[in-house]
């Protein structure tokens, strides 16, 4: 039995990565069950900060309409974060996913 081929090693690592992803999902589900889904997701989001790349922002106001307590349109015609702590009043992830230019991101 010789050394595994490059392709065999790649397959081995792919399987290992999938196993780790499964363990991570199981851990997250356990935390959600223990803390409650809403509390777990909120705590997870609060560990992050929303940033807006002003060079990418077109001022379409999608984020403002989805999360008016978090985002506002500034005098420069660009979106700005006005209150990150208000993410529990709306779905900040939906605002991020709905940004047509991808200007809004989570920063850890």
C-alpha cells in the first residue's frame, strides 16, 4: 500500500471538511435550542458590526426601507448606519442580502 494520490488526498480533505461543517451545524443547533433561536442569533449578530462601503452604495434606500431604525440616508445620498443596536427590531441580514451593490457587510 503506497502513498495516496493527490486526488485521493483531496477527497479525504473534502470529506473531513464536510464532517467539520456537520459538527458546526450540530453545535449551532444545540446552542439555538438551549438559548432559543432568536436570542442565539441576536447574540451572534451583536458580536459583529455592520459596515457600508460608501464607494459601492448607490443610495437606493433598500436598507433604509427594510431597517429604518438601523440605516439612514445621509446628506451625501449614501446609506449610513445610525444605530447598530437596533438590529433586533428588524432583519439586518435581509437588508445586507437585499443590497443591490453588495455595499453592506458584517465585520467581526
